[in-house]
């Protein structure tokens, strides 16, 4: 953004930090969009640049150095040659909200949303939901481990996906409980 000032603050608080493959640091904020730092300059992606709103919850870069972010529940892709693209639907199905985003070892983009788990490869979008074996459609968190297994969390469930097989761990039927100080320490 041309309106960057060294006296500007990062916003209310930092929501994510990501290092790009070329060494830049992307900072998502609640209040001032997305900031990109390199060794020589700072650039912002905000409403001045057409970025819809000032929230940059989760920020990642793909193998083509496109910046992907979640802004107030919306998925935004910013590419140097095509500008901003706002995803309002996947496979022509409207999105109510997008909650998390990650990239796998092959450079594929994965998002969780009210429709389920969505894989974006180029212009192709594949939706995995209850009909694919997940416990629910609504998914709120996402993590991809080093072997490529995708873990998603929703209200009352934790699921893993290896590209073909879905395993669900549902709190009301499984003996596995994740709560209190042990939250997040489960190893499956």
C-alpha cells in the first residue's frame, strides 16, 4: 500500500506469521490487513489496495508466491499478475465462512469452511464433507502433518484424512476426550 508509515501500528493484534520460500515474512493482523516484510521494505495489503476489510486472520503463500488469507471468514488470493480474487463459493456452492487454510507438501491449498474440507489446485476445487465420510460438514481447524495427513476439527469431532480414508474421533462416542490442560496433546 502506498499509505504505509513507519509510525503505523500493526493493528489490534497479530493473528498469524508466515515465512515465504523467498524469506519474506507475512504478518496477518486484526485491524490492519496483511503486512509483508523483507530485508528492504514493508508492504501492506489493506482496503487501500482493494483488500476487503482489515482482518488478515491466517496468511500463507503457495508455490507460485501467491498470498492466501482469510479475512473475516472470506478466502482471498492475491497474485502479482492477477490481483485479488475473493472466493464466495466452491463448485458454485455459496460459502458462509472460511475458518482455516494450509498448504500440503505438493503445494495444494486446503481450507476448512461450512461446506467441509476443500482442496484447491489451480482452478479446480474438490469438497470433502459428510458424504465423503467426515462426521460433520462444519470444520473449523486444519493441520497437515509432515507425512501429508490432514487433521480437521469441528464442533465435537476430530477427523484425519490421508487423501482417501477418513477417520473420525467423535467426542460423544469415542473414549478419547480432549479438554482442559490436555487440550491438543492427543497423539493418534
